[in-house]
C-alpha cells in the first residue's frame, strides 16, 4: 500500500514548469563549464606508457636525434674485437685472433702445391675419375 500511495502523491508537472527546470540545468552547466587548452599529467597518479601505433603519421614525426643515445647504440652494435682490447670471457678466446699466422698468398710455391697436369697425367686422371682400371690382362 505504501508504494501505491507514493505514486499517487507524485504531482504531474506541466510543460512550462518542465521547460523552466531544463533551462536552469542548462544555465548551471554553462556557468560551471570550463574550456581546457593546456593539459598536464597528474603527478599523484601512476603513468602507464602506451606504445605508439607504427602506421600513424603524428607518432612518426621526425624528432631531433640524441647524439649520446646514438653513440651508445653504435657502440653496442660493434663487434667485441672493436669494443674491447682483450677477451672478456673464455669463449671469446676462441677465434679472437682470426688473422692467419702465415700470409695466404696463392702464388707462393713454398706453401701451395697445386696439381699440375701434363698430357699424360691428364689422361690418367680422367681414366681414374671414370673409375676405369688401366691394368691390361
């Protein structure tokens, strides 16, 4: 019964009164409205970084290069032989001195013994490469 009693007590507003309420709400909103043109981060709230979209034009605008950062990146990209004067780990010792001890010149006859074929040796090498036996029975 109490629910039905409350509904009967509710007064139906006429259209003029309803428009007056809407007008007061509208004027109150206009009074309290403030246009923000400068934005800043709230220092009391934790900042969550969001990765940028790779294809958006405004995120990929050219930014001035940071020389210290670029030097750090170039230094990290170098090989260990250019970064350090000597090995830093035991596994770097393998192949650290990669230059050959002897000059690998191909025309030096003391170190390079190439196969030299004459007419007869070429004939015999061809026979052997075909797997044929030269022994006559």
